[in-house]
């Protein structure tokens, strides 16, 4: 039940209890406040799920982003901080998360030691060009978002145009995190390049 309605009902009950039904003056009329129910999320709900809102016309935009990238010792933290490219990449990863999980559960996608997701040949997709094309599109979007995150995260930590070696090192740290987060039986590529199922 909506809190406003509940609050109004409590106030009415208290007023009736204090005065008693027979002692309410006939001129006293209780009119409820205008209550408008909408399906919109509250500001807090929008912030928690990572949506953004404009505070006022021509003012700041406030945003928050949910991400699976975590801070580990020696790894720069990924923060959006108004970077539109980084924000977009994080949203793409969030959008692809469930699809990737399905593909990983089927054994068709694994986590490479380069920090990118990779296609693992699977009979279901090798035998159906349409399904494989859809999988490869998700994989392309995911890896493009990851590349953007690696580069933009380093740029935010002070390196305007990070060198490819620095981006690759950052990506390898990310790959280690993804291998640690992988579920049992997920395909992961070890440091020497061998594909193994996580135990």
C-alpha cells in the first residue's frame, strides 16, 4: 500500500478516535490531499539501478553505474565520472550480462587471458549460421565495450592516450578478475594460452 494513503488512513482513524463519530461538527469536512500514483521510479531507485537524471534545466547530470568490475590491489578502479564513452561501455556490458551468461553456460563463450571474451566452437552454433551470427554480434559488442573501458579507465587515472602495452596490462588484470569470478565449468584461458574448464 502506498505510504501516503496509509498515512492518511492513520490520521483519519486518529481523528475519529479522538472526537468520536457523533461529536464531529457537521461543518468539519476532511478532504484528502491529491494523491497521484505513477509507475515511475524514485530518484533513489533510478540512482541504484544506474539511470541518470537531470537535476534542473541546463544543469548537471548526476549518474551512478552498477558494474561487475571490482577494485583489487594494484588495479585502477573503474569509475564513470561524466565520461560518456565509459558510461556507454558500462551500460553495454550490463545489457549483455545475461546473454553472455547463457552462452557461457552452453560452453560457447569463454574468458580469454587477454581480457576479452572469446568464441568456443559449439555444435549448436556451428550448425546454425543465424544463431552463430547473433552470438558473434553480442561478442563483438561486449569486446568493444571492454576495450573502451580499459582505455577510458586508464585515461581517467591520468594517462590521456594510454600506450597499447599499458592497455594490454590493464586488460590482463581484468582477465584475472574474470577468471576468478567464473563459475564452475566455464571456459577460461590460462596464462600459457590453454583453454580449460574451471573446476
